[in-house]
């Protein structure tokens, strides 16, 4: 990887540019004319997920991330597994964004 690739990978991971690149790619490739319907359905699912997360955070008086919630509900072992999964997901997301952006350029 060149310096330009590493800088673009870091910037893309920081500002979350994958959402802008992937939404257009998926809309063109798979959704087609039903793209607005797909956005409405995904927005509704995001609202439901947010309501579940808000209810969970209201029941647990500790502010924090998914690690704190899993630690409180299920224990330390499951919290470490959740943190590892979140880290691996972030790494994979950066990798996928980088490969898609470099294939489009």
C-alpha cells in the first residue's frame, strides 16, 4: 500500500465515507427504482433499533458503549467478545471501503 492509500483509508474510516460510497453503489446495482423505498425501510429499522437501545440504556445507569451494556447484562467474558467483534467489524469496514474506493478510482 502506498502513502496515498493509507491516508485515504484513515480519512475514510474517520469520517465514515463508506456510507456515501456504498449507498450509491448498492442503489445503482441492486435497488434500482426502489431506492427510496429501501431508504424508508432501512430508516424504519434504524428507528426501531434506536428505541431498543434507548430502552436498554435507560435501564442501565452507566453511560458508555456496547462494552458497558454487555458487561452489565451478561458479564466480563461476553463484554470482551463484544468489544473484539466491534473492533474486527471496524477493521473490516475500513478494508471494504478502501477496496471499493480504489476500484472506483
